[in-house]
């Protein structure tokens, strides 16, 4: 077994971080003890000018482990951190891990084996969500993030595949270094959704994303409502703002559901000022929405025996959709102010016209993998 492991490709793990002193040690420990041969592992902590001791913790690890290196991200943006890491990476494979994530045992090896044995271009595992603080609100936020009515059918949140499965996205990334040579680096104009846009470029170019069976990571979600709302508001804004900073539709259609929902509510609410008919529609939409959320909450409570968040969950889920929707609508207003709305609309039009035939013209970039190392 040890001889076989020594033939595995070299891997560079990139950890973008800023002010993650509370989490960075557990993250680094989970990478170092993951079971991947340390002689074939490189860990790049890309720090965004932290002022809470994160950098000093990383440097402490760098002094104890020759595999760890601390780099500086002066611009403080995640895509800049990833690009800095990729430029410095010496591994045949590059993998991103967020600082408030803990990898379960053999996560790295399981992703790498799918990459090598199945010809994938990007691989990830299941993402388990836990609360940063064990509070009622924290546990309810976790439930909102782990139900389909809250976040849609994200396979990496719900699936337990027995064999590698082709999907449209996975958490973080684990891909061959040459992927960045073929489709370019992360878009540094994006403060959020940069990973979603990167994966869409990958798929558009004919790349294949796969979910690795048995690979799992634990993500520690925000446990305070104010921080949760702020994060979703920002995420929502960048869902639409990204349209003005990309050359293809940067997110899947499902990301546009919150602004459509909130926009519909706002239009019906405004119409209700002048018409009772619109008031009926507005109230009917809200009633259907909240009854659906309540039904899901009751079903979850019956299944897991935890009724503590049954009536709080609909409110938390609604607040998540509301913040993301309002953020996206604000992003549209910013596109209008910047004069980029016509460009954004053109991306949607192009997306509708994209066919398998047009995508096949780029498949050649990934179709020949013979130059990549195989073990």
C-alpha cells in the first residue's frame, strides 16, 4: 500500500484565508493528517492581510512542516488568492480548501483517484454543513442550508454516490494544473461566485466535473442571523453583478430563482396598493410559500425528532431567500448604473443559444488527456 501511495500525483492544496484564526489550525491539521503522502503534498496558505493572528498561525505551521508555505494576498479577494496559489503551485494537481473547512480522512486521495482513474477534469466530495456555534439559531441555519427547498438540488449536499458521478458543480476544486492553462485563471473581477463562474467555463470548454464517492468535508456555517443575512445579501448581489464582469453567463439558472421570487413579491405588493386583485395574488403567493416551508419543517422535525427549530426554520429560510433576492436586485440596479445591463442581457441570450454542437467546438481542449500523468 505504501508503494502504491508513493506513485500518486503530487498535490498542491491552496487555502485562501483572511481573519480565520479560529478555524485555520483545524483546517491545516485535517490536510496534514488526511492520509495523503506528505512527500507528495504541498500546502499553500494564501493570507489576505489578516489582522487576527491567522498569518502567524500559518507561519507557525510552516516552521514545523516543510510542506506548508504562507503567501500574501494584498488585494484580499478570494480569486486573487487562488490565482496566487496556482501560480506558486508545484504539484501536478491543485486543490482548493477553504479555511473554515475540515477534510474528512482520505478526502484528498479519493478526489485524486477519481481524477486519475476516470479522466475527470475537476473533482470534489460531499459537503457536510455544521454550525460554528451550537445554538438554536445556528442549528436552524444549518437546516436551512441542507434542505432542497432552501438551496435547490445541489448534489454535493445531498448525494451519497457509490461510484463517481458526473455533476455540474462540486465544492472547492481538485483539478489538473493544466486546466488553468486551458481555460484561464479565476476571474479577479468577481468578489463572489468566482468558483461557480470558473466551473461554468470548465464545462463550457468540454471539461467534466465529478463527485467522488466517500470523499467528504465539513463546512462550518455562520451561526448568527446578522452575519448570515449579510453574507446572503452579498452573495445575491454578486449573482447578478457578475453578469457585467464575465463573457459567459456566470451562474446556473437556479441562482436566479431568489431575485425572480422577490421581484414577483415586490411587483404584486406594489400592485396591491391600487388593486385588490393584486393583493389577493400577493397574499396567495406568501401563503403558499410559507405553508410549503412549514410543511417541510414539520416533516423534518418528525423524521429527526427535533422540534426546537420547527417554527423558526421557515423564517430563517425566507430570510435567506429574501436577502439573496434583494441583493440580486441591487446588483441589477448597479448594472444599470454602470451601463452594463445590455451586456448582461446578451449573456442570457447567448446562454439560450448555446447547444451541444457549439460546445463541442471546444471539447478538444480537454479531449486529449494523454499528456497528463496517469498512475
